[in-house]
C-alpha cells in the first residue's frame, strides 16, 4: 500500500483496481504516510497559507429533487427565500471589509433569477469589486448562459459531478438529471475558460469503493482546478433520511489522494467535514486541503439553507465565522490570507 501511494505521487494516477484496493484497505499508518506527503505538497506550493472563499447562499428555491438534498423541490418543510441584489451586494461589501477576495454565489437551481438578473448581479459585483474573484455554484445551465455569465465577469464555477458511475448517479437523482448532462456542463465550463470545481459526497447512499474509484478516474480526466468533497449527511425531510453519514477517515484519506493526483488544485476543507467532526476542517487541512469557505450569508437566512441536518455556522455573523476559522487555522500553524487564491499552473508555483 505504501508503494501504491509512492506510485500515485509519482504518476498522479492509479488504475481503477489500484484505487479500489487502496480505498478498501487503508489503515491509520497508510493514512499518516499519505497525509505527510499531501501536506508536504501543499506546503511546497502554498506555504502555510489558506485561501478563503466567502459563501453567499443567495437562494434556496430549486427545481431539482436530488434525493440527498434538504432544499430539494419536494421538501415542503423548507422555508424558501431569495436574496435581493442589494442584499447580495451587501454581503460582498461586508466580506470585502473582512478580507475576502472571492465571493461564491451558491444556490438551488432557481429559475426565478432570470438570466438577465444573474448577469446584472454578476456584472455589478465585477464593477464594484474589481480585485475579487466571482465563483458561481448554481447548477446546470446552457452553454450560452455559462458564456454570458463568464463575459459578465464570473471567473470560476463549482458543479460537483456527484458520482461518475451512471447507475449510482441515477440512484441519487430523479430522471430529469443525468450524468451525461452533468459532464457536458463541466466540459462546457472548461471550454469557456472558467476555473472549474467538481467533486462528490463521501458515503452517499449506494456508493461503493468501485464508484469512488470511478470518481477519481473522472477527476483525472477532467482535471478540475478545484475539488470539493465532503461527507454525505442525512437530512430528515429527504428520501435518504435513514442513511448513515459518510466516514471521516475516508473523506480525509480521499483529500490526501486528491492532493497527490492534482498537486496544485484548490481543495476546501468543507463545512460538511466540520459538521461530522468538531475538528473536521483542521483535519482536512492536515490531510492536504488548502481552502476554507466561511459563510457570508445574512444570519437571518442561514438556517434556511440546510442541505443536511446539523450544519454548523448557522448562527454566527460573517465576522465571527471568519475569526473562528482564523483561530482554528492558527491552532494548526496555518494562516488565512487576503488573496483571490486563483489556480496557478505548476510551473508558476514551483
Ligand atoms: N444547486 C447547486 C449548489 C448547491 S448544492 C448544485 O447542485 O450544484 C452544493 C453541494 O452540496 C452539492 O453538490 C452536494 O454535493 C452537497 N450536498 C447536498 N446535499 C448534501 C447532504 N445531504 N450532505 C452532504 N452534502 C450535500
């Protein structure tokens, strides 16, 4: 197993069977060996710097019905909200003062924000915050829509593939969604020139080591600039309410694997990771992650954007969230930086 990790470090890749073997058999010693390598790579390229992204959850309306997600269309108990343009700009303003230089606009697939509204919001942020990166995370759109958002000033896009295995993807979603469509979106985003983030939940229902290996192979093929993974956590008002949450050790192990696969990738220690373990985000950084995403949404809507139960950071103000993360990072020897934190090619980092 140690040799497999050496091989992964050298080639940034393993075969499907090798991945399956590694994921099904790793233990604490192997994890430690992997995390040491992953952390060394992060430190070589990023030092002790951790990039911050201010997450603005601007709508929880959604036309989709993903079986895992708490803001799915069929959840009648979800109290829906939609931030106005002014509220969104206000979040950015507050965030800017706190040192954020990336704003992530995330939401359900909410078609009430017409195409023109999105363009208006993006171009206004672009004008008012010229030194900041704008990341979108609003699901599947047409090539033309992605292009228009890019031209309006968006720089990055997060769209997790969720599962690279067709059967597994279909077990997580209703019939109107498909893996083919998802992949097409991701390749379109790349083609347009976005920095693209993809990823998956660890321990989602019906996931196997084989589907996980396929996820890793797909990531190798797509070569995303950002990779977000976090444990699946059940939500009481979804069809998956009785499934167990994903494993901490496996999520951390996969973060380490992803760091070896794409050494210069931007990999967040996610809120979901911090939700299943009080030290989850710190452990994520120590396993090779280099990004955190504090919440910038207005406090009054925080507890309405519940993708899963038990979500942390729903009560604090943006400033408190940032301070809390800053202290957490400091406690393990890292510092949050005021920086857009763009993806850079290896040559530029070495
Ligand atoms: N609607 C957008 C963005 C919001 S969802 C989109 O679909 O891209 C953002 C991510 O949260 C999803 O990609 C999914 O992987 C994750 N997520 C959703 N429900 C979750 C749950 N129950 N547990 C853990 N992560 C979840």
